[in-house]
């Protein structure tokens, strides 16, 4: 790891306190994202490769490269491109990196790059020389989650930050969803079981400081940049270009000008969350969702179906995200197995719970739709459920009831004004949960399950 520096530690600790304190307000405001922040592409898009610095929550900054839209400053990751199945679009790339960085390009794994114009021939595709441009024509033939990245010196340029995500929506989605949902958000694929209420992007990557520092030291020269010898050794870990707790800061935060994307997944009980996971680096990251397992829908844009047409993806405790790969998965949370009525219903009130064939409340117009009926009117105290089903920690509201606040022990909480249930979502590799060896940090964020009457801003 990087050498310990007391100034960085103090700055990082201050940043942590400031960010977490602000989260109590921002996570429930219009600044928080309840969907994927990206660019809907119709016909063409212009991207620029340029240099800049990203910020890490330990108080440090890291010299990096990134794609951005024309006229915008460098960003990491590059803009998320949102398309529809069957679209053909042009991507014009301009190389504004220092000359020592060499030629730059883009490849689109899983998509059909049918033509290029301009540039010079590289090992994988046409490349833009320093100060020059190249245009790619790309057709998306299947829905799903994909990525794009540099095809020039990928051991250097992808590490430095030249990557981004692509979301392709189906052109003819299924007419109805197999499982009724509260506020249907759409379909990830043309399949009745591929529906979701809300979707979130988790683009996972890492940083080897030796490579970034070597590039920064050599970028003013004639080039080419020589990579340091020795094994690859990552020291920082990012979701959507940020290390926790900056993952919880608002999208477009002024303190993070080159890292515009945040990640605060939020939901109501009973909703279906679509997770779009992208492995943008060179390491495998085991991504873990507290609160429930996830059902894998697809890998690398390929829907996992059985011979009979049903979905065949596994139910996973932790999702392995492979370098260069993508995973689409569905997460659900209903309160099942908590052991008490999380809505605070009492005997004699007008609430009801009419179970469907799976045991969940079946009246979609009721606030407690999809409540686990076995727990309806179950009081506190109860025999506590397993630790894997509990939500506690700094975001505890002081109450066992969703949407209700209670007394907090000294020094605990205060970050949860809506009294939601919170669960840490993070890499299951412990070394990836730190910034400069200080926990919490790295590849981590929080899921917030909101009370049904709390509006989640889209």
C-alpha cells in the first residue's frame, strides 16, 4: 500500500466525517440518484480523451486520463452511453492527451463496430494520433450492459481511466411483468421476468499508484511512457470512479469535478432493483449485497435462459465481476425473515395482509404491498433473526419500524432522517474496503430501503 502520511490521514478523516454527515441530508434529496445517470445517444456522440486528477477520500489526488463529451473536462469513468437495441451510432474521438501518451482509441466489446474513418491503424482498431480524431460506426444488436475502453496500450490507458459503460435497452420489451411491481421502470431484456422498478450502475475498477505516478512523471517528455516493472498491485478501489465515502456524495458534486457519478441505491419494500455491474479494471471484484441474494439475469449482454425459455441465472450471495465482463442481476427486499411487523401495524387497525401463493401481500394499491404476511402484526420483542437479515450501524434510525425514528445510543447514527433500513453493499475482498489502509472506504456504498410513503427522486 502507499506510505502512511499523517496529513493524508487527517484530511481523509475530516473528509469522511463531512461526507457522512452530509449524507443524512443528501441521500434523501434531489441530489441523490435513483437511476442511471448517462447520455441518451441518438445518431452520434463526440468524446474527448484528456488528462486530469481524480480525488480519493483520504485527501489525496490521482493523476488520471478519461473520456468526456466535447467541451467538458476529463471525467472518470467516461460518460455512460444509453442506447436502444438496433441503434447505429457514430462515436468521434479526439485525442487531447499529451503527446507522450501516444495514440488513443475505443473498442466496444460485444457490439458491432461496422466502420471507421480517420486516424491510423493500431493493433486492435483505428487510433487517433495526438491532436487528431477518429470516428467509429457502431451497431447495437442485443440489449444489455456493455463497456467501452481504449484499445491502445490497454495495460496503460485502461488503467489510467479510459473506460466507460454502455446501457442498451430492448426495442420490443415484454408487454407485462411476471411479478407485479409497484412502479414498473421497464425491462432489461425482452422477457417477462426481466422487469425492474429501478436500475443502478456499478462500474468497478482499481488503481495501481505506481502506474499513475510513472505516467505523471513521464507525460511531459517525448514518450512513449514506460510502465514500471514488477507485479500489478492495486491500492485504491472505485465504484463509478469514486472511493467510499465519496460514493455517497451527490452526483455532480463540486468537490469531485472529474468524478460526476455517485451510487446510492434506494428502493421501497417489494420493488425489483436491476444492478448493472461492470468489471472495468484488470482484477476480479466479488461484489456483495447485504439484505438479500441477487438473481443473475445475464452476463456480457447474454440473457441466461433455460431450454424452456425461463430464466436460468443463479441466485448469488456475492457476484463475481470479471475483468472486461458485465453482469445484470435483480435484487429484491421485502422484510421477509425479520420476524416482526416492520410497518408497525397493530392488532385492531385497518391494515390487512392477504398472502399470494408465495406468502406476500397481494393488493398492489396498499402501502404494505409485498409485505411478508407471516410477520403482519408481529410485535416487538421477537427472537432476533440471523445477522445476515439485520440492519444496524451508523445509519440505524433507533427504531425497528420502517419509517419510524427512535432514541439512539450515545454516539450512534443520526444519518438516517427518513428512518429507512440500510445495508452495506461492497466488495467482499476486505482489502478493497479501505483508502490508504483506513476503513471505511474503497469499493463500498449503502442500500437504503425507504418507507413506502417516502418519495424516491428519479
